[in-house]
C-alpha cells in the first residue's frame, strides 16, 4: 500500500535539484530550495498559532508564488489547503470558510477591506497571513506573509502528528446541485491520479528513492493560465512540481492572451493549462491578429479541463503550432481521468468526443449495468479506482455521487454520455440545470433567489444560453410585479451586489408569467429553448 504525501515528494525534489527554478512570477524567480525554505517558515507560523492536525487553511489569493509556497507549507505541517474563489462576495465567502472550518487564511492585501468586514463573523480563524500586493499597509490584525516565509530554514518542519498519505486536499467545487461542496482527496489517491497521466511518471511503488532515481534534472515548465484556486490550475501545477518542474504565473489579474504568449516565449514554457474556449479563443484571436509575433518554440502541450473545447478552435491553434499536443481532459473535481481527447497537427479531436480512461464505465444510473455501444442508449459516466473520500460534512451528497456497483466503488458526478459502436464516447453534459460559463459552474436557483429579492420582481428563472467564448452565458427570465418596471442593467447590478459578477445575467427576458406548475416546479428546458429563440431574434433584428 502506497503512502504518498506531497510534502515528502517536494522536499525530495528540492534535495535532488535545489538550484533549479520552481516558481516564476514576472521578475521573481524562486528555486526549489528557496521555495522549500520559505514553505518551512509558513508551516512553522501556522503551527505556532496553535493549528492542529488536519486543520483547514484557506487560500484567498490571485495566482502568485505565495499560493504554491503556502500550500507546500500546509502539507509539511499536516494541514489541509482550502481553495477560495476570489470572485465570491461576502455571503459566499462566509459560507465556504464556515463550512470548511477554516482556522487560518492566506490572503492578498487587495482583499483586506472585505476581510475586515467578515472577521467578526469568523472567530475560529486564528491567523490571517497578509501577502503584500502594493494595495495598502499591513492591517494590525494580520501577520506579514513575507516576514514568516523569510524566517524559514533548511530543517524540514514536521508537526508532532507527522505526515500521512491520508492527509487531505480539500477542493471546493461550484457543483451542480447546490452550494459549493468540499471534495476530500487523500493525498495518496490524488498523487496516484495525477502521476498516472503526468508527462514523466514516477514509479508507483518506488517511494522517495524512486523520485530520486527518476528526477535527474529540471522538469517541464508549466503555466496555469487559469486560476490556481480552480482544480485545473492547482492539479496540473502540483503534477509538474512532483517531477521537478517549474510553475510560471502571470502577473496580470485579468486574462490577457498577449501576456500569456509573451511569457511562453520569455520563460520557455512547455505546457499551458486552460479552461476550454474561454481561454483558447482569445489566444487564437491574438495569434491570428499578429502571426509571427510569437515563436512558441518550446510549447509542447496545451491542457484543458472543466469545460468543452471546440474542434474549430483546436484546428486554429494547431495551424499556428502544428507540433504541439492539445489535450482535452474530461475530468471533474470528484473524478479525475474520466477521458481524454488528444489533438495534433495531424487531426483535431471532435468536440465532446473522448476516449475513456481505464477505470471508466458508461452505465445505467439505476441498475449499474453497462450501456451497449452503438445502441443509442444514454448512460452516466462512472469512474472506479482511486477517488475522493466524499464531500466534507455532507454524507447525503457523498452517497449520491460515490456509489457501489458489483462490489466496486465508483464516482458518478452525473455526466451523461453515449457510446458509439467503435467505443468512442460522446459526452452530453450534466443531467441538471447547471450553467457552465468559462469553467465556472453556476447554480440557477442561487441567482433566482437574489433576483426575486428585487422589489420589482415577482418570479424568475435562470438558464444558460450558448456563448461562443464561454460555452454558456447566464440569462434570466423575469416576471415583474404588476405596475413595476426594471431594466436589464438594473437587475444585473442587483445580482452583482450579492453574488460574484460572473453569476449576473447578461440577458434578461421579461415575460407576463413564468408559468410554474401547481407543484411550484418550472420547465427549465422550455425556458431555455424559448430564451435562446428570443435572443437569436433580438440579434437578428439588431443586425
């Protein structure tokens, strides 16, 4: 039985290639040894503030070296990293941190004003680690991240309870059936999943001696274009670091394809992580607008996960760099490695067409029997093997997603698919009303409840409309109270006052009646179809 722990692996890497670069951010470069020392400082500070075994520590950061350093520090101390979506508003942040039982927070100074409002409601947080981003002075209630990181030494920090493969990595996902849920990954299981598809594979049962034998020099240079607070960014970065790679983060806080492409050339980047067309289309537009500006000579692969990546966009990217691989990884926070679609200069993979992973079945969700290829029968994807323990503090949702068929435990996140006669799998999407906009999963009822708090709104339904760049865009169907008026801009601003900006509707269709059934249920499929027709007609009239 393996007992992989990320702290042990990364300390071994730092011992083997101490002077190889590990973290790059603008003009800052940190070697593996330097990052290891700084992580020791963070680990010691967390322990000195009384954090106990497997206490939770939240990241509230944009992409930066401190995100990775502090994560390693948490691993060293036997603590649990918790991701935080920096787009969340006050109530959403409170929900995440209270649900996760967060005991410490690492945050960028830009968020100090918001945290100041929230602190009285978060008495369990013992330490606020402030990362200076030039936005203001150190608050008197926080501790300087740089001060404690700089105090780290060469001696590895180990808590009295030690480290274990059972130590957790807690990833909060927007989910499809309600408020965000914390997916509990054992570090041993997470490493095994990441290692199985890594560019360089460490020996499964070789232990740390296997790490030493395998890493003979600096590994690949990886650039997560997507946020590290998303699974795609965090998991691909962790995978590269375990094989001695470097992680390059962009300094801009809004995605700029020119900055990304400039950085690929300047830092000799080998792999990029994106989230579908929301990133790929702007990259392609920049390449088309200035052909020849970027050499991209070191770029080997572009990896996408979390949202569909269109065949048309893949073909366009490959026209600029035919020798690279475009890897469309069909995964979710609860199920890593369900399928892949790999495109190269020879051919671009079809949208939503995947080859299944070794542990994946397409099954009838009621009986657990396999769908017959070529039958046209639809089933759900079920992933066996190494999977999360479940959702943090939610046994009901854990039982619904992690199910046992024929004596084997599977992760069944709810992705529907059809199997072609040749074994190819066409993914149809989640069997729910979730909206996936640029990799962000948006739960309609959450937005509906905010809309219905507007004094002019009697009822509302939220659906997703097809969007060329983001996959789906949020649209609202609104029934106003008699004699009341409201504009699209007014309602969108009302939503943004309570929720993250990306959850606000980009289009609002006003109707005389939502038309709920006597039970109170609403026909989402009908509203989605009618709203798409309405939006198309409006665009045609405008042109």
